[in-house]
């Protein structure tokens, strides 16, 4: 059974970029390189927008911070895009582009 409370808890935290990641345009798409995995990833537009916010705030952001920044750009209410952002964290963490830290943590790579 899918435990939504557990999944929500797992996404709570502060997200920051992994040191040394690269984000580059490639034609009409974007690619990002993770030094942790040694892999290059093709990203969708939502992931790029989230990653750009994280890279602009290297000390870390929470989901609500990113929602406010992106909603302002899109002319939407932050709560309308928060679910998309929360889903994006999983892919960015698994790709080795973003690090999730418990709230209150000040750790570095």
C-alpha cells in the first residue's frame, strides 16, 4: 500500500545543489551533469526551473521557497505548483543533482 504520509515526510527538508553540477542548454532541451554519478541527464522544463532555483540559492531552499519563486514567474498561486515541485525533488535527488537535508541541517557535500 502506498503510504502518502510517509512519502510527504520523505520530501520534507531543505534542498541544495550538489557541488559541481552543470546545467546547459542543448538545442531545445536542457541537460545537467552530476559529478556524483558521472552521468548527464536530459531534464524536462519543470525540473530545469526547480534546479535553477536551487542553484541560485546554494545554501538551500524548501519546497515553499521554490513554489513562491516559480509561481511569481508564472503568474500562479504557489499552492498550484507545489505538488509538481514536490514530485520533482525525487528525480533531482536520484539523479545526483540536488541533496536533501533534514530541516535545520547545515551540512555540506
